[in-house]
């Protein structure tokens, strides 16, 4: 008899550390994509608080309410939405993990996420498909700002790799929220594949393995699209990070790679998206600026209150919010 599928989780407000920790320590099934959903939620919420995009324009909808006046934004879990956005591509429709859509304009910004916990030898096997994702979207929407974020599990030992869920690093990250049939923290399946030495991400010297270095080099050639007449096979921004999988450091970012001058460094990921969005949809189209201009938030908004008392459990922001 088929088991009942659990109810999908709505978008939650998470810090980067919390989202990365859920990914790096997840030990349940992966077909539901629930190991990667926290990354979607973190990015969607960041697009609101740092990016100035209205939560109504974002899929999955972040759990915030906005007042009609004064730029006051508040945390409201009941506002959190579900799922991904189906975007019309030039070759086929595409489920995009996080999308900003402007009424009467269409999708203006999208982020695709990929996660890998082991089998890093396969990372470069399907780069053609990676290139095809943004090409497909840019054919129909050449002005759309497309980002691609990759999170890897920073396995240092075979034991780290054994703790990872069974995951094909090249599989499409996924599916509809209705497929959420496994909860965070489930034990790994009894028939999980055997761990191999090439499931290690970080050598004993503290340097990434060769497969990850090659993957970084390949992605570096696919980022930095500057304008709508540039190559449609390039992403406007690509980010790459490795998440620590064990102990008190679980979820923290491995600081030594990518290097700070890398075009894939995660600190550059969002700023590049915002810059290209503003150049195309605000400064480049002044007659639309009243609709496309990113909002600023009042510093008196409840979401920016001190993290104490009833707000003690709210996430600490690891970025500067867009304040008026």
C-alpha cells in the first residue's frame, strides 16, 4: 500500500547558517528535495530584506507582510507560500526554484539551486545541461536575470560522506512541494550506495579535491553576463559554497574555497543579481521604474527588532537589509 505523502512545508525565514546546516546534515530521502528547500527559503527571504523585492512578487512567497505605507515589513509565518515557478523557456517550460515576477512585465529574476553531498567526480558530467538551463530561459526572456547557486557538502572523511543522504549530484533539484514525502532527519535507507574515496571534498591538506577545482573552473567560464545582447548561455551570477557537515561547525561555510577573488565567491552572488536587475529594469527602462524600482524598508519594521524576548528566536541577518 502506498504511503501518504506529508503536507509540504511553506517558505520559512531562515538564516544562511540554519539553511546550510539543514542541507549539510540532512539524512533522509532526497526525491522530495527537502534537503535543498531551506536554501530556496533563505534566498527568497533575502531577496525581500536585502533585495527590496515585494514578497508578493516572489515564488516561493516569503513569510512577510508589508504595510501599505511607510515601508513597514513584519514577519508573518501564515504568509509563507509553496512551490516553484513554471517559466516559459525557448525550448521547454522550466521549474525555477526562486523567481521574482513583476505584474505586466513577467519573470525578471530567477535563481536555480543545485546541491551535492558526494560523488563529486560527477560534477562536471552534465555542464551542457547547466548551460542549457539559462539558455532556455534567456531565449524567451533575454532581459531576465538568472542566477545559479551550488552548495557542496565539505566531506573531509569517509565518515562525513557516510552521513550524507543518497544523492545524485547531477539530478535536477526538484520537484513539486507535493512530493515532500520525507522529513528532515530521517535515517538513510538501508540500501544506500557504498561510499567511495571520491566522495571526499576536502583533502587532508585542507584543499579541495581535483574534481571540485575543475568544476569551479568550468563554472567560472559561465558567469558574468552583463547585458541582454551578451551570450544567452551565460548566467548573470553563479555562486559556489561548501558547507561544513559535522559538529558545532555544521552549516558554516568552508572559508578557504572558493578564494575571495573568485567570481563564484558567495559574497558576490546577490550583489551581481541586484546590479544587473537595476541596470535593465530600473535605469535602463525609466518609464517602468515606478513598477520595477526595488523597495526600501523602514528601520522601525518589526523584522529588524533586537533579537531578545519574543524575538529571540528570529534569524540574525547575515547581510545588510535595504533600509530607507
